[in-house]
C-alpha cells in the first residue's frame, strides 16, 4: 500500500513539474494568417530560459515557435514574416498590438490579449 501511495505522489509531483503556464493569451489577432497566439512556458525544465509561442491560423493549423523569455519581458515578440512584412507582437500601455513594416511603410493591427498578472 505504501508503494502505491509513493508512486502516486511521485507521479503527481512529476506532472506538476511538467505542466506549462500560459503567460499571454491573445484570443484575436487581426492578421490574415494568424487568428490566435499564446505565449507559454515549456514543460521541459531544460528550456527554462525560453518560451513557446503557439500561433493558430484561421483554418485551425498550429505553429509552435521558441522565443527568448527576454523578448517577452521586453514586450517585443517577432512573428513569422508574411510575404515581405516584418511584424511583431508588442506590449503597449493599453495592451498588446501588432506592429509591422512593409518596405518603408509601417502598420498597426489589433491584438486582443490577456496577460497573466505578476
């Protein structure tokens, strides 16, 4: 009986270590190829200085990108380039938004996000 309890305790402890934590949940991204974005910690302790950016397209396809935790802390997350545009998910006073450049032109787009309170 003690063995079963010990195994259960170890499994619960391991499961707690292997869980991810959502830091930023963007339920709406105003981009043709991205509908949602989530920034979360990795379950793997070896990646403790990296975060995972999970993007979902309007068709439901997901893409996982490793980002530096410092980029998230600074509020400047690079998104995959669409055509020739460079674009970033940026933290502003009122929340998050998309900032992009196409050649010499810059644009801004809406991002409806909820950030985990510190």
